[in-house]
C-alpha cells in the first residue's frame, strides 16, 4: 500500500500482521507472502494476519497523509 505523496520515511508507524515499510526508492506498506503463510506475522491464521496488516496499513496511511 503506497500513500501518495510519499511521506517521510522517518517515524513510520508500526504495522500489524507482519507488515513492514519499504523505504528504498519508494515508501509503502508491504506484506511479504512469507509473513502470511509462514506465520512470521504473529498469531492467527493467514487470512487474519492479512486482514490485520490491511487495517493497520490503511490507518497508518490515513494518519500519514493527514499529518501537518
């Protein structure tokens, strides 16, 4: 998930479900397939981890895009 315009790569909020922030070349929330199927995103089934990631990424992007 890529917010536009790209926010500063400093102080990005944490993401749930095993999500990470890409900050090289572009800034965006990423959920690697291994985090979903491999379980490195914490507890819960793969669909639950993906849902937690999406919800946290949408919330983070909204916050970043509305910050002064």
